[in-house]
């Protein structure tokens, strides 16, 4: 599996033509305590860069964007009951949704872990 990152602080872990998407540890740290998460339903068609989910914290509400185009296969049901999973395991159990990638070429514009870390160091 390969993990990529966006400048909007989403991560995407790719395994063949399927992927899991969430927000980074940096993003959850900036948001603070997460109190609500709305994830896309299965079957939802997403476009690269389009709104995919909503996350609300004690500080603000933010949109989560899809790193690539695809069709959602599953939203993380655990976040409905426990949105704080995003704070405790943002790059693990706190994932937002899984999707089937429609254009693997869209992964080319994303950052690897080293590039993302360097990007965060400039913020």
C-alpha cells in the first residue's frame, strides 16, 4: 500500500484501485477536539478536490476534500458514534471513507510522506 498526502491535509492510502481517506495528524491538531463528522454514503461519486465530508471541532467546521475521483464504497460508521477517533487515531481508525479510484493518474500530483512533512514545516 502506498500513502499520499494533499496540501489540504488529507491522506489517502492506495491498494490497487481502492483507497482509504482521512485527515492528517497535523490537521486534527489544528482543528482541536473533534465533536462531529459527516462522512459520504456508499455509492457517492466524488471528484478530485471536491467536498467529500465535513468535520466540526470546538474551534471550527471544515470541509474534507477528495484527493482523487472515485465512488465511495464505505463511510466510516465508527465516526458517527465517536468523532473523537479523528483526534486519537487520525491516520488509523479515524479514517473517513473508502473509495474505488476512477483515474489512478490523479495520484501523480499528490505528495509522499517526506514531501508532506517538508510542506508542513513551511507552515
